[in-house]
C-alpha cells in the first residue's frame, strides 16, 4: 500500500510538472489505476467478516476471565485516497496511512502480549491443579498405607492372642 502510494506520489509530481496532454492523460490513467488497486486491496482485507480499513469497525476482544476487553480497529474508515493528484496531497495520505498501520501494529503487539500472558497464566493454573491432584493422591496413598499397616498389626495381635490361649491350654493339658 505504501509503495503504491509512493508510486502515486511520483506520478503526481510528473502530472504537476505538466507536459503534453497525452502524457498527462497517461500519467493520470496510471495514477487512477494505482488508486483502484489500493481500493481493491483494502476492500478485500476482510477477516472473519470484518474489514478494519473500510468498515471503520472497532472490535472488542475479551482479554481475561473478568471480561476485560481490548479494542482493535478504527472509529472511522481509513481512506487512502488523496484529495487531489498532487504530491502534497499524496504525501498527506501516505503519512495518514502509515499512522494507521502503526496503530494496527501497536494494537496487534498489545494483543499478542496479552495472549502470551494468558497462555502462561493457563499453564500456571494447570500446573497448580496438577500439583493439588498429586498432593491429594499422595495424601490418600499415605492414608491407605497407614490403614493397611493397622490392619496387619491387628491381624498379628489377634494371631498372638490366639496363640497365647493355645499355649495356656497346652500347659493345663500336660
């Protein structure tokens, strides 16, 4: 887009310089063709049914579980059409469009950082839940081992108690 606008600026300088009508008409035709290419490219820049350039749409993206939103886009449509076919008008359009690109770039970077943060937060929560589950499993495993040990001690105590009475009976019989 910027290179097409830069080419339009060079054509505008040539148009302003004048010359024969045929030359000026050819330059103007090239200038108009470049503008049509720019308009077509922007009209086709749709994502998920939204065109941030031509719709003037501000999309709110939810960035956390609390419902916080981050706005992406422009309040009004971006029009990369120079007011006239002059170098100054095209330069103004280049500066305006470049500022719009910078805005989208900044918004994109901010959203990327928020996505990275949310991803790391999700990983931390998953690790924390995993640690809690592991701790509960370790606790239950320890409880089961303790109960099994108590059961074995109870069986041994009963075995000793039963064998003691057999020894006493053996003494009385003998």
